[in-house]
């Protein structure tokens, strides 16, 4: 661990946040259903994905020989479980607004629970191989969640366009925690395996899956939005919003690929712990959670 990595390390804790969605409109980025729904895919992907992270990490705990890393992994598990719950709670609100996400979430559940789930393998090398493969996939996914977390913390264009403050707080609280714990998944992979070929192979799996599921989710939302007559999602629309600053820039996303595939890569190069911690100290939901925790003592 470098001096920079050691100095940036913070004790990870789950913040028991809650959000009230009654005032949040269907198109929470005013006049921009495409941006709204592209980001809304997070509410469909993340609950199942983060439950899967927690499930896999509980299985890998016996392989951890470093006490500090074990503490980080336990903090990571607590934060991811809370993220899953917070995004899950948006779904009933979307349903009330006429957009039932169930057909899509069923596909996402199948992907994580069946395709990437536990397999009936005999104890030994095959079972260990499949566990390490999934640990590596999580490290690759966490590269992108940290990238997105860093992006949303700095996405001032969403504020300028009047995005719903409650939704922005959910996204930035989550994004800040992703930046805060951005090194844990990679450090765990390096600790239990660290093979470069595995890192490249599982990056390709994770990247392809994320692109496929995300564009499918955006199309699902646009096509099923009850207020749109001919709602469509396209990569061109994504590129245009990236130029405007309401979605991540395509070029920035592509440039993040060689960074992860570099042999010298470490997630501490991505985003700022200081910025993440500063946001978490001012986030309305995180501040309320801290006050409730102190009041319960």
C-alpha cells in the first residue's frame, strides 16, 4: 500500500439513510426523459447486483489473511447492502407513476442469481476458481461504479437543469460511498488472486454485461414511459447528453478502459476521497442518518 493509499484510507461504515419520494416527478431531470431514464436504470441494476456482491464477499471472507483488509471488506458489505435497499425503495414510486419495472428487474435477477450465482461444483479447485472469477468481476464493476460516483459528484449540469434534489442526493450519497470504498474490491482481488489475465478476461465480461443491461434498461424505460408516445433510447442520445454534461461523456468512459487494464492500475487514482467525505458530511440523507443514530444511543 502506497503512502497516498494509506493516507486516503477511511473507516467504512454503512449510513442508514432514507429518502422520501412523494415529491419526485417521473422525469426528475425536467424536460429530459432520456437522461432521467438512463440514470433510472441504476435503480433496476443495483439492488440485485449489490445483493450479489454481498453474497460473494461473504463466501470469500475465509480467504482473507489481512485484518485491515477484512475490516474494509466488512465495511464494504454494510455499505453495499444499504445501497441495494435505498435503490429498491425507488421502484414502488416508479410503479405509482405508471412505470412498472418488474419485467426488467426479473431479467436482472436472473443474470446475477442464475448466470453469476453459485454453481453446484464439488469443493476444491473448480469451486475456488468460480469464486475467484466472481471476485475479479466485482473488482471490474467497482471500477465503473467509482467512475460513475466521481462523475455524479461533479455533474453540475444536473443542478443547472433543475434535477430533483432528493434524487440527486440519493445518487451523490451513493456515488460518494463508491468513491470512498473504491479500492476495496480491487485490493481484495489482488490479495486472493491478482492474476492479470483474469483481470483482463473478467473486465471484458463485466463491461459487456453492463453495456448490454444498461442499454436494455434505458430502452425498457423509454418504451414503457406512459407519458411518451414514441419513446426510444439510442447511443447517439447518450453521446449527445454526455457532451451536454447530463450523462457521463463517452470519451471519458472509453479512456477509463486502458486505465483499468494497465498493470500499474490502482483505484486510488480514480476520484477524490476528500471530495467524497466532504459530500457525505453535507448530504441531507447522510446528515439525517447520523442524527438519528446519535439520537438512538
